[in-house]
């Protein structure tokens, strides 16, 4: 039994304790590497999330700029259309006024022209009769 106890004491001192120390050191190194890997993955995920957020913000800014340009173009088109309509309405009104003025002038000159025309017709009709006498 003494031999067994001595053998156990020698095994513990020579083999078991150094082996346990090496195994504990190896476990701490692998767990440390795993922890470092987890930290690196978490940092990469954080950077990815930050990149995606910046990308979303940049897209939103581009869409806002496009919408602003579209609104400006639409406003410019509306303004140009309103100016063209105003000019067309003014031209139509001026043409209506000119036509009305021409009509009024024609109505005023019509009786005098009708009388002159009637006299010319009468002269032409009666002229052959007067030359025959």
C-alpha cells in the first residue's frame, strides 16, 4: 500500500499537475481565442449595421434630392404653362376685340356703303336707258 501511495504521489507531482496546468493553459488560450473571435464578429456586425444605416441615409438623401428636383421641374412647367395660357388668353381677347371693332366699323359704314352701292346700281341700270334717249 505504501508503494501505491508513493506511486500516486509521484504520478501526481510528475505527470498529473503539469498535465492539468497545460490543459488549463490550452483551454484558456482556446477560450480566449473564441472570445476574441466573438468580439471581432460583434465589432464587424456593428460596422456593418453602421454602414447599412449610412447607406439608407444616403439613399434617402438621394431620393429627397430627386423629389426636390422633380418638384422644381413640375413647378417650372406649371409656371411656363400658366404664362403660355395667359399669353394665349390675351391674344384671344385682343383678337376678339379687333373682330368686335371691325364688326362695329362695318356696321357703321354699312348704311353709307349700302346707299352708295344702291346709287351705283341704279346708275348702271338706268344708264343704258339714258343713253338710248
